[in-house]
C-alpha cells in the first residue's frame, strides 16, 4: 500500500531541503518496497531562473516536479493567492495522505493553507523557528504554517521551545536539520570542484570574503542596503576581495538605480549549490542575511557576520561564531576585523547528525502508513496507531 505524499517547494532554499527528504524517501522505497512512499512534487514557480531553480534539481538529483505552477513574481497577496488556487486544485485531484512544506516562504504558507482547508494533514519541515519580528514576511508565514500543521519537524531545541511557548506541543518532533543532511551528502562533490571554482573567479583559499544579500528588510531599505554595499566596498581589496553572489531581488535594486554597489565588490550571478559550498568552505569570512548560509558557515567553521538584527539560529549567535551587525557600515567593517580573532574552539551546537530526513520518513510512515515492528513473536506488519491524523 502506497503512502501518497505531496511535497510543495518554490524557492531556492526549499529545493535543498526537499532534496534531502526526497533522497530519504527514495532510499526507503529501495529498502522496503512493501510500503513505498509515493511522493509528488509541486514546484510553485516562485523562483524560476535557471540558477535559482532548475540547476538545483539537476545537481541535487531531485525528481522532476510533477506540477509546475509558474506563478512567478507579484506582491505577497497576489503571489500567495495564485499559488493557493492552483495548489488547492492539485490537492483535490491527488488527495494525498499528507503534504510536506518547507521553511517559511510564500510557497510554504500557500501549501499549508490549501491543505488545511481540505483537511489534509500537513508536515512542516523547519517548524518552530522564530525571529519575533512580525514585519518579516517569513515570520508571518512561519507562525501561520505552524498553527495549521499537524506534524511539526523542528531543527533545533529552541524551535521546539518556541512552539511550546505558543501552546503547540502535539505532533512536535525534534529531527535536526535537513540542510545538514544535504551538506554532508554533497561536501565531497563540492571539495572535488573547489579548485576549479576558485580558479575560475581568480580567488585563493581563505583570501576572500563571500557575501549574499536578499532579505526584504534589507533590500527594501534603501539607506540600509547602501550602507551594506558601502561596507562591502570598503572591506574589499585586491588581496582580500569581497565576492557577492547577487540575488535577483538585490540585482533589481541596483538596476533601478536605488543603490550603487561600488567598484571594489566582485559581483557574480547566483551560483549552483556545489559551487556555493566550495566558495563557502574556502572563504575567510561570510557576510550574509541568508538563514541557510548562516548555518553552512557554522558547519564549515567559517566566521559569519549576519547583516540583520536578529537570527532564528540563536545557538550559533550564542556560540560566538556568528555575529549580528544589522546594516550599520561601521559595525560591519569592525565585525570583519574582529572575525580574524574568532574563538578557535568549535562544538556543533546545532541539532542533527546528517540523518534528519530519514527520521522524517520514519515519522511519516508511523503517522500515515503501515510499518514493520519487531515484537517478541518476530517481525510484524502493523497499521500505524500513533497518528491522530489519519484521513478517515
Ligand atoms: C524568497 C522568500 C525568502 C527566501 C528567499 C530565498 C518569501 C516571502 N520570501 O524571497 O524567505 O529567503 O526566497 O532566496 O517567500 N526573481 C527573479 N528570478 C527568480 C526569482 C525571483 O528575477 O528566479 C526576482 C523577481 O523580481 C522577484 C524578486 O526576485 O520579484 C523577489 O522574489 P520572491 O520570490 O518574491 O522573493 P525572494 O526575495 O526571492
Ligand atoms: N545558495 C546557492 N547559491 C547562491 C546563494 C545561495 O546555492 O548563489 C544556497 C546556499 O548555499 C543555501 C541556500 O542557497 O544552501 C540559501 O538560500 P537563500 O539564501 O536564498 O535563502 P534563505 O536560506 O535565507 O531562506
């Protein structure tokens, strides 16, 4: 008997998270053909450029989406509504046992909302993260998605605590970080291309700073964004250049003449996952407002300077490996100088052992399927009893 699941993705970091889960599903199906999980993938089309989308499916061997909604750009309301309408139609047709949504984008919220109204159980990967800043569109998406989710798959203990503090304790699982699964799986491949990647950009290991900026709170704040660019321009030199992987949202601000990046910064288009891994592991320090990159910097033991006032990944801020500097030019420059003397000790304080996606599969099977259990009488196949969520 199949367990039918629909995964909903749409933006760059979701492809990476979904890759880990899809691979775990494929591994489960190879090992236990009796109880396969049949996954259908819906790509909302929120991100659509080749280097924001299809390149990740290719590199991370994600199955081709079964549906591509091609919703593209738009205001939050418009984008979310378009997705909602189209996802609803798919869920009615597919009638899955559950859907999986990832992270905190508009694609996440639309998927969750469509499923909730159809009484289809929702599993949320990266549940419980909070910045406590409701002006962030992502915070609104997270809070609402968690509210309607049935299975809340938390990456950290802090995330579990956040949910408990909001009165959500049922269906909460601490599974660790699926992005760490991905990093572990692909680190060797990234290592194999690191020389080529650095040479192509005329970079030497540990002699450049890597930067990314895309968060709406930064790109929509003209002065703040200009301050970030001024700092990056000031830090960047021939010996220690700043390489900025430019997100299309930020590119747009430059094209519109809202900000001027300065001549010292080496701007490159978004790069595929393996190239990004190679650039991260060889950077002297990373400056970013990305959620995923803060964690990758930590796992690669590269000092990170976060261009925000708060972070959802509080463990790494507390550890001293990551500092919050906001958009203040002076503070950014100072933080880069101080990054040279970061602590030499390292302890992985983030949760996860590279097998989080496998654990997620197990939870899905226990909740929606039939599982094999070893009992005193031997191996028995039983219908899962743990789930209060089964579709009647
Ligand atoms: C979205 C998520 C954010 C996540 C980020 C990952 C929301 C509210 N935001 O932000 O949480 O961190 O993705 O990268 O869901 N564009 C292109 N090509 C593309 C994609 C986008 O040119 O392939 C341009 C469009 O002009 C678009 C703008 O980038 O209007 C912003 O894209 P959008 O998906 O709305 O938000 P992101 O900033 O990417
Ligand atoms: N990333 C990438 N190429 C780039 C920039 C980022 O592959 O040019 C990867 C990065 O390594 C991380 C993920 O994209 O795995 C983070 O996505 P993003 O910063 O867009 O979103 P966020 O994590 O902030 O939601």
